[in-house]
C-alpha cells in the first residue's frame, strides 16, 4: 500500500470526522436512555435530557458515549428489539457510511462480489483500523467545544 494514499485517506477521514461531529453536536437534542418497564422488550426508550443531567455527564472523559440520540437500530436479539445510538456511535456510523459511500466502488467489484486486491487492504485499514482511536482522542481533546454546541440545543 502506498503511504501517500494512506496518509491522504486518513486525513480525509479525519476531516469527515470533524465535520460530522460539529454537525451532530450543533443540531441534535441530547437524550437519556431509560428502561420503560416493558416485560417482553428490554430496549427501553429515550427521553429528552434535562440541562442538569447534561451538565453532570459533561464532566465525563468522553461524554458523547453517554448522551443518546433519538435514533435507534434493530438488534435482531430476542428481548431487545432496538438499541438506541449514543452521539459517539451515531457520529462514527455517519463517518463510516460517508467514507464507504465515497470509496467503496473503488475497493469493491459489485459485479463479481469481491474486493480488488490491493485496494481492499486500504479499505480494511482505513474503515476498520484507526478511525475509532482517532475519533476518541479527537473528541476528548475538543470535549469543551462539543459540550457547548450540544448545550445550545436545549
């Protein structure tokens, strides 16, 4: 794999991350998860977080792991119909989807149903590799900025 290509893709992914984190934190209202007591589905639900609850969570090292969106995904697990996404999960998924949509046709031969050999290596490293550590360290370093953006959504 060409180091210039890897560096360019890493930089591009990082820029996507910054843009998506800013967009999500400046537009979405924070929620908290709670168990609603349903005896056959332990998915619970989310309700709008109060400013006091938000302030308490804002002191965590990565508060975006504890703040929920109003977005759910199916779990396909008995007794857990839905899983509610945190800000952290939602941003990571959006970046991954955007990156894949932009580059997947360069990595994957849809007609044959297989990856191109060398480019698959780049996709694997960039999509599954260091993106989570990059995201976490970036959010922790810029936590105060994102807390303020979310606070404006109350």
